[in-house]
C-alpha cells in the first residue's frame, strides 16, 4: 500500500520525513517507537478519508459539516444550566478582535499595547460589581475558579476538608472533585426537597473545626436564591471555616453581592458578561476577595495593579509576581494559562458599556420574563411549577412528571418546532425525574414564551 500525502500535514511528505529522520539519526519511524510493545501497536492502516488535494474541496467539505449545526440564534432558546444565551454588544467583538488584544499571548511589556490596563480595568469593575477589593485575571472557567477558591481556603485555614452542597452545578462538582482529590476531603450536604435551598440541618450536622470552607452556589443550580446565605456564613465562621460563594455576576445588578452576606471568597463564571456561547469554549472564571495579604498571597493566578512611574505616568503590572507559577515553576500553588485573559477584556468592555444602571435593568428584564414564563406555563395541563418553593432567578424547575411524557421526549418534540428546551434534571438528579430546568434571558421575548407554552399544550395534549 502506497503512502498517502496530506497537503495540510507537511510531515506526511516522504521527502520531508526522510530529511527529519536523517537529522535525528534514525533510519525509520519504527525506530522511534521501538520501546512500544508489539502487542499494543496498531497493525492495520488508519481509516482516514481520502485527502483533498485542493483548498476549495476541503472548504466545501468542512462548510458542509458546519452547516448542519443549528444555533441558539436560529432557535427559541430556553436552555441555560451554566451557559447562557445573552446578548453581546457589538462593541465587545470590535474591541477584542483588535490585533493588540487578539494576538498578544501573555501580554508582556514588549508587546502589551494596553493589555495590562484593559485587564486592570476589568478587575476593577468586577471588584465593584462583587463589592470586594481584589479580583483576578480570569481562570480557565468558573469550575476551575471554584476549585481554586476552595484550594485557597485550605491553605489559608490549614485544614483539609470542604463542604459542598448537592444543589451545585454538576459540571462544577466534577471539576471540584478532580481538583481536590486526593488530599482534601469533600463532604456533601443535602438540599431541602421542599425549597431547593441548602438544608441547614444537614450543614450543621457536618460542620466541624476540620472544615476549611463551605461552598454556596447562589442562585443555585435549580435557579433558587439561597436567601439563608448569611446564616450559612455565620455557621461556617463559628467553627473557623470560610464561606466561598459561587455567583452568577450578571445577577448582581439586582441581587445582593456576596461580600454583603459574609462570603470570604467569591468565584464564578463570566460567560454571561459579553461572551458568546461556544461549543466547548467561550468560558472564563473569576475569583474575588478582600485585600488582606493572607488572601492575596494565595491567588495562583495573575493580578494586575496600578502604580505611578518615574515619568509621571501610570503603569500597570503584576502584583506579588513571586506567588505565580510564572515565577515559581517547581513550587507553584497551581499552574495558570493565558487564553482566558482575552475573555477578561471582553467582560470588561461589556461591563463598561452596561454600567451600573445597565446591569440593574438587565436583572429587572430577566425577572420580568421569568414571571411571564411562569404565568404562561401555568396554563399548560399537567405542568407543575411548585416543585421548589424557594425564590427563583433566571431559571425555574418545571415538573412534567404528571404528563406521562419524559423530558427527553418533550425536548425532542420542542426541537422539531424550533424550540430548544430545558435541561433534563434527571440526568444529574435521579430524584427529579420528569423535571426540566427552563431558562430565560434578556433575549427571551414574549413571542418566545408564548411559542413554548403553545407548543407544550400541543405536545402534551
């Protein structure tokens, strides 16, 4: 069988392969894998498609695959569960696509062109929104931010146990479990099956002087506001533990910021602040605290500060550089990357364009749409909206268990009508069989809400 040449993989060219092998002093590729046992090697040729030898051919092929996608822009979207169909102002894309931001890898002095300042401004606006002193350059995503925040708490308190509620986003839960194993014990506390909020009795039974931190998601995964957050904070502080609040920043135009109910560390996801939904991307996380040295020293990620220069201007640069993995490779608390810094600039532009009044109006618009959705769904036979009595924000739990149809089937029928249904809660919470998590954003119109209500009436008979 003759060797195939793939024009977009230069090393598939026989002459190129030969030159490379001669340079490193071996006769064949097989010599490079001599240490791999024969029994685990693939003997047959890989089943690769025939290569395209022209650019237009591969363009048509890839375009044909991509054209099969259907996006939230083409559907009426009621799916949230951690990634939200928010409107992204045009100015956000305009700014972050500027070459000095889009192509600057880590943003060092020789290539900066304002990147340090842009991220400093983002940090400042996030700190104001959260009412904390310090906020970091973004982490990879909200899940990593939560995991890092809990690790920070274990180092500050010198304890090795954390408490995590079962009404946490399941995706965040998985990352927290991965980040904290094997040396940090995770104790899970139940949620109240009537309210959807954290069960205070379960929390009280598990709190001890071994606990470093209690994590609270607010609003929680069911969309319910944890209105006992101050009480939870007081309970944690009583045994010397910290309270870590995982919050949705776009709600803070109308909801109380975490610092006001006793949170020591706030963390979360910034996708809702001017970042388009992407499949597997377009996410970044934040961590915020007070300015106490013992807190700031435990950040593994970058922090940018402002200082006067000898020329009488302002300069922007790293705060406590020595605590990062860039400075301490072998003894770093954690390693951080750089791709999500661009999303920090996006969120900064979004916050600057919205302003405090805009964030307030955003929250109010979502609340209005949520009330409208509940009113319309209350007219659908068999649908129950009282699964949880806690106050919801942005997302509501809808119980279809009495309709005789599963959420999976209902979502399939909705999709046929151009509607993206809610998250099937049974996937992660077996006890919530038949329940769906429906989401509204500022992009949800009254026509969208009427459409899903009409569609459900037809689907459910």
